[in-house]
C-alpha cells in the first residue's frame, strides 16, 4: 500500500513540477481512494482495506542570479475504513539549491525526507499487525572545482537515516555517513567519466528483542539486549554518462571495494558492485528507462523499496519503466522490478544460504484535463518468495486520484 501511495505522490509531484516550468511557484491538492489486499504483507489471513488519502501540494523552482532554489512538498492524511488504528499523517519533501560562483566553483545541496506507513517487508522482522511508521531522511552536498582543462575536482558528502515507530523494527533502524573525492573528465559534450574514492559508514543501533527461553523448566518471555552493529566500506568508483544520441543515454557506476565489520555481528564483503541506467526515447510519445544494480546495504533499498537494507545481503535488481502518450491529454505508464537477495549465514559451525526473490508490477493511466487538473488510476502488484515462510507474501492494490494545481 505504501508503494502505491508513494507512486501516486511521486507522479503528482513530478507532473506538477513539469507543469510549473513557466511559473516558479505552485500549490494545490489531491484526493486518492485505494484498495489494498494485504496491508501487513503476511502469508497468513487476509488483511485488506480501503484507504482515502487527501494531500496538500506545493513547490518552487526559482532562479536568482547564479543560484537555483527548487523543491516539492506533499502533506497527506490517510484514513482506513477497517483498520482505523493505522490512520496517520505522512509527508514527502524534496528539494535543494544549485549554486555557483563567478569563478569555477559550483555545487548542489539537496535533501529528501518521507514519512509513510511501513511496507512491512523487512526480512527477519517478526510479523506484526499494528501501525509502523517509517521515516527516511537524506541530505547530500556536492562541490566541484573546474580546472583549466576538461578535468574538474568533485567532493561530496551525504547523510541518511531510517527509523520505525514499532519496537519490533528497532533492528532495522540505521544511520549512514558517506564521503567521496574524485576527478571528472568531460571528454566531449556527450561523454563524461569520473573516478572517485568513497567511504561509507553504517550504524545499526543497539536494541532489545523478545525471546522465549526456559526458566526453571517453564517457557518464559525475556528481553535480550543486542549490541549495535557498525560497518565501514571503502570503494573506488568508476562513473560515466554517455549520450548515445538525442534519444538515448547511459549512466553507470562500477565499484570495487570492501565492507568490514567494525562493531557487533555481521559479515565482511569484498567484490564488484555497480549500477547501470539506460534512458531511451524511441519516439516522441514513448520513453523507456531500464536500471540494473548489484549492491549491499542501504544502496539497494533506496533503489527498490521492496528490499532490505541489510549489510550482510547482496542484492541484484532490475527495474523497467515506460511512459506512453496515448493522446495529447491521455498518458499511460507501466513498470516492473525484480530483485534477488542472497546471504550465507552460519550456525553451530554449519553454513546455510538464505534468499529473497521480490517482484513488483504497476500500471497507471493519467488524464490531463487541463494544465492544472489531472485524473488518474493506478494498479500495483508485488510478491516475495523466500526461504522463510513468514516472509513470503503476495499483495495488490488499486485506486484512483484527482489533482488540482494552481499557479
């Protein structure tokens, strides 16, 4: 359900931002009605519901001098017909500042913050049936110094956090710091290459978990403290952007590095990771985007919200999205994603493999009645196959929305 709301909210904000190009400000509202077949993503009893979402939207895209300020905000209230205890106030906010000086120094500061009902898909989490609000925050900064030649020096830093309101999900909260420094070579207007060193530090906080143990021969539920886990990862990134033609471009990253455990339990990792995205517009009406990735930890979950942010797991993912203009006012969008996560654990000297296989599909239709009025419907389906039976699920959701934007 959260993925459906996120898809709708993202579409509304993107549509509004695109329409607001001639005006630096916009504000408006939307109303969405959705049916969700499996709210808690369980393999057990049915837990379907209908949810109404009312949103306030606002945005800015303003230049002043050499700077540009941009941002989109959506504040939404969500009401469930059967499970009123899940009612919540959520939001999505993203924006930043592009800046430059008279000389060769420029950069970007950006942020992204969301508050939504959790997707309940974290692996190894105990199945729960109560409200679990997930918060994600990200802050990034990039500065570049243009050199005399086609080279430029880039330095970046980033900060991410993820939190949950339900104590059963304490194990999946985390904080991440990232730092990078490298050179970029602009070989031509159509080819850009980069080489950078990157340092990533992840911390999963200490928490307590409930466990059933025998005390004086009787099963007793006790709280067991679990120490914090810390990981440090060092990568060498080769990045590139290649504009193949006016209708096709490639963006990619290949990294070689090593992740080590600095505190708590976990497993070291070393090897190649990376991502590749291909944007192709074969006709004026059709646009296709294909992305593949291989990575561990938080990078995989930010690409695909249906996968875990566990440092011990290696995830391979594929995403395909398509947008097609049926008429001057009618637009069709579709997307599909596959991800495969694997990890080898050991217990009492025995090694065993664990896996998750996630699939999702979405289809939407949008009618642009006028510059400020949009109506649309969306269908989503997702599923997981796993070696742990309580992690297996299948869910679908569908709904329609209306949006009014004023400039």
